[in-house]
C-alpha cells in the first residue's frame, strides 16, 4: 500500500517534471519561432522605417527649421516662422502656393465626375458583351499602362499650336491649344488636359466598374422584369443600388489621386508657360528641384504638410464613406435574400 | 401558357441582340478614341520629315516613297554618338527589375511571417500598417528629398559610380514597401488552408520547404499581379525620378524621364524622333501587357481598388 503510493508519487513527480520540461521546450521553441518571425519582417521594417516612417517625421521637424541640405551650417530652429510665412499673402511664393490650390480644385471638380461617368457608361455597355468585347476591354485599359510622358508626346503633338498639329490641320485652324497666353488661354489647355486624362485614366475605373456590373445578381434583373420594370427601371432600381459602394470607393480614390495632379500639366505644357497652371505637387517639386531654392527647404516642407492636411481631410471622408458602404452592402444582401424569398413564393404560387 | 412563355423569351432575346448591337457601336466609337493616339504615334514615326510638314492631316505617309524607317535604324547611334535613349532604357530596365524583385521578396517574407509564424508584436505591426495607409505620401516627398540631398552632400557623392548607385538606391528602395501589396499578399496567404501547413509541419517540413512546396505555388497569381503593378508603376514613374535626377548626367536618366525632353515643345522638327522614341519606350510595356492583360484585368477586378 505504502509502496504503491510512493510509486504513484514518483510517477506523478516524473510526469510533472516531463510536463515542465515539455513546457520549457515549448517555450524555447516559441521563443525561437518568435525570433524567426521577427527576423522575417526585419528587412521590411528596416526599409519601411528609413524610407517611409522617418521622412514625414523629419518633415514635421524641418517645417520648424530653416533647413538647407547643401549647407548644414545654415540649419537653425525658427519656430513657427515658416507657417507664418505661408499665411503671409504679401510674399509672392506664398501667393503662388495658395493659388496652386485653385488649379488643383479646378482639375478635381471637373476631372472627378468625368472619371466616374465615362467609365460607368463604357462598363455598362461592355457588360452586354458585344462581339469582340475582350478586345475592346483590353484596348480601353491599355492607355493606363502607358507612361505619362508618352501620353504627353502624343497629345502634345496632336494638339500642337501651329497648323502642323493634327487637330488644327483637321479643323483648318491655328488654335494655340497648349502654347496660348497664360490665364487667357488656360481653358484650351484644360480641354486638352481633360481629353488626355480621359484617354489615360479611364481604364482602371472601367475595369472595376465592369466587374461590379457583372457581379450584380442576374436574378434581381429577372425579378425586376417580372414586376414589369423596363430598361431604365432596371438601371435605377437594380444596377445603381448594387454598384453604389464600388462607385463610392472609386470616386474617392480618383479624387484623392487627382489632388496630386502633377504629370499631366508637366508633359502637356509649353516651356514658355512653365509657371502657369501650377498644382501644389508641382509647386513642391519645383522648389525642391531648383538648387537656388535649397535654403527654403524648411518652408517647402511646411507647405507639403499643409497640402498633406488637405489630402488627409478628403481621405478621412473616404474612410467614413467606406465604413458606410459596408452597411450598404449588407443591405444589398438583405435585398437579395428578400428577392429570393419572393421568387420562391411567386413560383410556388404559379405552380399551385 | 407554354406558347406565351416562348414568346416572352424570344422577345427578351431580341432585346438582348439589339442591346449587343448598340453596345458594339458604342464600343467601336470608344475604340477609335482609345486606339487612335497609338495609330497616330506609329504613323508619325514612319512619316518622312517632308511629309510631317506638308501633310500634318494624314496619319500615315502620303505616298509609298514617304515611308521612312531611319529613325528606328538610327536609334542607337545619333549624330555619331551612342544615343542616350538606349542607355536610359537599360537604366529603366535594371532599376525596374530590382524594384520588382525587392517588392515581391519583402511582401513574401512579411506575409509568410504574419500568417504562418507566431511572433511578438505581430498584431501591433499589422495594426500600424493599416493606420499608416491613411498618411498621404505627399508629405514625405519633400523631407525625403531633403534627406537624399543632405546625405549625398555629406558623403560627397557628386559623380562616378558611387553617385549613380546612390541615386538608384533612392529610386529603387523607397517604393518597395507599398502597404497595399503587403495586404494583398497577406490576404492571399490567409486563404491557404491552415491544415495543409500544419500537417506538413507535423511531418517535419521546415519553413523553407513549406514555403517552397506549398505556399509559393499557391501564391503564384498574386505574385504575378504584384509584379505587374510594380513593373508598371516603376517603369512609368515620373515625379520622383525627375526630382532625384534633376541636374544629373543625361545618361543616368530613366526612360520615362528621358522622354520628357520631347514634351512641352511645339517643335515639329522633333515629331518623328519623339514618336519613334515613344514606340521604342512602349515596347516592353506592350509585350508585358499582351501576355498578361487578362490576368491584369482579372486582378484589377478582384482586388478592386488599386492606385
């Protein structure tokens, strides 16, 4: 009896020791696994910290400094001076910074609706699968992968100012599309920029919308048809509610992308008018790349922060809207469930 | 009853056919708009200089004798020197390849760690990436350039191979940590059934074996997608190279940047050369696109919102 209990105790103790050892080994392997995992993400983190995390932080620091990358002796802390200068409208540079927002807003206000409406209709028609629709789809998407410089070369020559331009020779005119006077002929420049942008940017949204159209359940259309809904009713009550969320996402992506207007104006402008139609991104790039402005790098960083705040304002709205779209897509599901139920009901009724 | 149904069906079929014709017409108009600039580019590149002057209204040369291919044959040598464009092409090629490789490698490592390895700070790491996506890139450009210039100045890298490599380091590396790509890869890895990996692990497979035998084959299409988008982004990027390479030697430029020399001027003497250069620069993009366009379009449709 006694020996038995001793034996039991011994077994228990050895089991405990085993468990403890196992736990220890497990802990060790856990620790090793943890180290392994961190080793895997270490290169990413290293690059991310140096090239993505540090710059904005430094940017905030630089915006309170007078910073010159080419003359480190010149660097000193200036407090809010850069921000005061930005809001000092007597300075020509601050004036041109704020007026660059005007250019940006014109582009966004006209460009964003165009970049949604045109792909929307093209996607609507491609979804009817006309003969050769795969070719059309690829062709409409292809300009999207062409570099912006090539786009500039093609459209710049098509809309060349003298009679040697293709469009001018067709129309028999000598309109100065791109080389006109500042301010007065800006509207012509805008026309060309929007045509070129449509050509260049339609693809992405077109493809995304086409997928959204395709994913609208066919049964909903049939249900609508059964209720006597015509073509427009179908678009209004089935298509639009179902793709609304996709459109919202694309709308904001386009809007935020267009805030950074840069390339189009660079490649579609005449050198003689290099200083007109400047967007905030162009403003920042211009003063950074020009060696003689290196001493105001701190000021440019402050400008970039101001611009960043504007962009963040829109991206916050986007996040809000996308949060809303999640509930909306749930409503779509409810709607599908409802129609499915009703369909079953109607078929049962007609069978009966 | 049956008759009625048949009539309705044929009516809807007729409707469908009518829709297809309307859609085809719309698409044909769209195809002219989207395809025409390419035709114009191609046509202008083979028109003789005389024809470019006298017949700007024509897309292709006016007569057989006006076709010229000298702009293509004379590409590599221009005015007795090696033209800068082929060199720019090589610059673009290697830097794009390096960018793509680095991006994919980093994304694979991070996604594998996040999905299949338990480690500390994983949640914090992912949460941070999600939050960081809200920070607009514009605020980073200016200080990044200041960093670049300060370090370049401090190291005295003004010419030679060192300066070239330093510039290309700044062209290649910063774009390689795109968060969207990481999330794309992570989501793909998350869709791999855990049981496969667990059973392989209990059979004694190492992480390397799991990665090569199980994960990599399954992730192929996602990798291709990231490769394609990174390739396009890197090959066509303009703003950052324009900043970093401003004032540097012409032979150091990337192709997209080198072509800006042909934009913004209304000098028709350059039309032929600029168009031929554009065709030349478009070749890699076109080849990649032709072979992968359905993959690209599918990828864009399923991942939704890129760019």
